[in-house]
């Protein structure tokens, strides 16, 4: 494989780890836990893994002689920078336990476990991938582990390979499934531990104990670099309004972080749209007003950040999507027989009046995108909906109307962008390289401590790595009951942007200024060497959440 200079240099980078993980390690049990909500229901669904204590790892003076352990690892869901380092940390950790330990990677996601597709990850393979982006060492996939039959099928190969512990690296849905699997294997005394690791660029798998999901830092830095470049282009030519949609699924953490890094003229936050019960029309007016204001100053250009999941947070759209999803599930085969050109009218004729009118008002392309297949977890695939084009078109129409009444005088030419896949496989920033390696190493300590149903946790990460706190959090602690595909299910609570949280407050305090003053920031590319390497620059979101504003 031909390697770039950066890859060659990065291969020599040694990720930093918490001081406690450097020598001999001991597990210290802390307080016993409760789930965040619906305690009785969760307790009855997870009798074997509920209420476990939080675990912290500390330095130990005793050398432990541990038997070799075989471990399986799965990468689940969307790619996020740093996944390879989680595996490298896990590998080094189990080799430290006993040099005869072995690591097996299941291929292309959870499906690899069910289909018995795997490969042994030897030192040569691990070394090839240290500090690289992507999930290509073993691949990823979105198969959902949910049925006992799948768990039993997985158990066969785990037994065959004498695997004692399985590490699932995934987002909220995958870690929910890890929790269900841990409970099942505990119930049947399978002798298999299951450990989760918090992955997703979306940044929505976080809570009191898990301060961030890995990949969020690198992805936001990549998007902020390109947003900065676009802003400089925009300010140079002064002729376009750029509508930039950013990945992140439901939550607007990525859009908010990028706004804090780059100071765009407008950034929509879905959670605020929801809280204010805004309509699509309100959002169009809000954007058009700023465009008109800037036009008055002779600035017929600007940048707008749009979170990927916006469409689902507009209350009326959410009602439409809910009815549409329900209808498509129930009438899947009939719908597939309708000619593409007739699908729109067919749907209009089937929905309730309010939803039918809203659906009919949408541009053809967006209307069609709303009918595309849901993902295996029942989520609408928001990355396939061109919200940026929808908004650009609708704002243009609004400004045309305003132009007739002298409410607006200016030129409005748009460019649309969608940034998502560009950031998911970037070489991990130093923050993510260190954080991921530490998460993987911590997972090996949880295995050595005999824990199951835990998520690997590394905290205090705005401090130097030496002071990071490694441990494990019972996954049941993060569960609550939610309606999914019409059924009440125990799932990990998704962390949305908090409107009373410090990151949003910081944005809110500045956005009116950024709207009119063209205060663009150009962060440039991720720095792997030099000042940021020493400063361990985490995201502004995390720093603000941890209230270390002096370091911003
Ligand atoms: P995960 O939740 O699995 O980490 O995936 C995140 C994500 O990148 C979302 O931001 C995006 O909506 C989705 O994956 C896209 O999915 P796909 O890779 O299947 O197109």
C-alpha cells in the first residue's frame, strides 16, 4: 500500500494515555447506579446488568498475573475518526494483560458476528492502521443485533474462537444493542463479557459520565476548515450566499461547534426551532430578513449552516414524517408497485389533510426524498434529504416577493454544500487519537476486571492526558424508555443541544453580531504537530461545557 508522508509520520505518533493506565492497574468500584429514567421498567428488562457500580481505574503497586484472553471487536454504524486507535489501544491492552491474548475483528459490522466473518488482528495489521482514519481495518455496517436467534448465532463463533469478551464500538443505538447482548449472555451464563465504546461524529452520545463521543472533534475540525475556506472565498468574491448542510443526524452539535469555530452569518439550531415551535415559513423569513439586512449594507453574500436533522425538528414536518413512515411501513409492497411519476399524488391522496397539504407544498425532490427507505433502526435517512437546496430555493422565492414591495433590494445567488462524508474518515486529530487509544485500552482493563454491560469511559479530557480519568459506566445507567417504530423500547437517551447549556449560550450571545459584521474565522487544517499538539485542543463545545472558558 502506498503511504502518504502524513501517514508515515503519523504511524510514529504515540497516543497519550491517562497516568493510571501506564503501569499496573486496579479497578475501584464506585457508587451503585440507577438508569436516567424509567428505573422500574429498565430494572425488570435488565435484571442481570442493572444497578452495577461505576468503575474507575487507578494505579496499582501489585503486578497481576492474568491468563491470556481472546477478545472480539466490532465497528458498528457510521465511520468516525479514531476507530482504528480504539482497536490499537484494545490490542495493546490485552497484550499487556498477557502476551498470548488474541484479538479477532468481525467484518463489516455486527453482521460479521452473525455471519461468522472475521479475521485475527495481529501486530502487523494493527501497526498498519495506528493513528489512521477510517474503519477499513475490519469495515463497519448497520446490521442491528436485536434477536435472541442472532445472539445465539454469534455465540457459536465466539465459543469456537474461545472469545471471552466482545467490544462493540458504536453510537447510541449500537451501544443499546451491546447492553441487550450483555444482558442476554449474562442471563444464559454464556461466559462472554460485552463492553461498549462511545463512537459517533454526531456528538450525541454523551452524558454526565461520557463527556464526548469519539470522532466529533476531528469531524468538526475538518468541516470548520472547509467552512472557513468557503467564507474566505465568499468574502473575496462577495457574490454568493452559501447554504451549508452539516451531518449530525438529529442533534445540532456539529453545526453549533462549527459555528463557534467559524462565526458564520447564520446557523440554524434544530433544537431551538423545536422549542420555539417554528414552521418552515418562520425559518425562511428568519434567513430572508438577515439576507435583506446585509443587502442594505451592500453585502449580497454570506454563509448559513444548516444541521442535517433540521427537517425532523420542525414540528409540522415531524408530524408529516411520522405519518408518512407509519404509512410506508404498513403499505410497503403496494407503494413499491406505484410508478415513480405517480408516487407523489398517491401519497397526497393517502395522508391526513394537514400532512397532505404540507407534503404537496414541498419541492418534488424533497417530497421524494422523504419516502426513501428508513435505516435498520427505523430512522429517516436525513443525509439523503437536500434541506440546503430546499431552504435556498424557498428563501429565493421569499426575497422575490419582498423585492416587489421594496422590502428587499439586492442580488441573491446561492451555492449549496453538504459536508458529512468528508470528515468521517479523516486522520484523527491528536485529541481523537489519544482519546480513542485510551478508550480501547480502558476497554481491555474492563475485560481484565471481569466487567460486562459497561461502556468504556475516559473523562476530564480538557485537561492534559496524564490527568484523564479512565473507567467504566454501566450502560443500563444511560437507558430510558422511548417509542421506536410504534413500540416502547429501552434505549440510550440521545443527547441533543441544550438551549440552556454553555455552548448554545455562547452562540446566542454572538449570533446577531456575526449576522451583520462578517466576522469570519478561518481555522485552517487540523494541526497534527506543533502548538495544538502540546495544548491538546478539544472542541469548544467540550471546553464550554466544562467551563474552562479561559482556554478558548
Ligand atoms: P452513526 O450514528 O452510526 O455514528 O452515524 C452518523 C452519521 O454519520 C450521521 O451523521 C449520518 O446521518 C449518517 O451517519 C449517515 O449514514 P450512512 O453512512 O449510512 O449514509
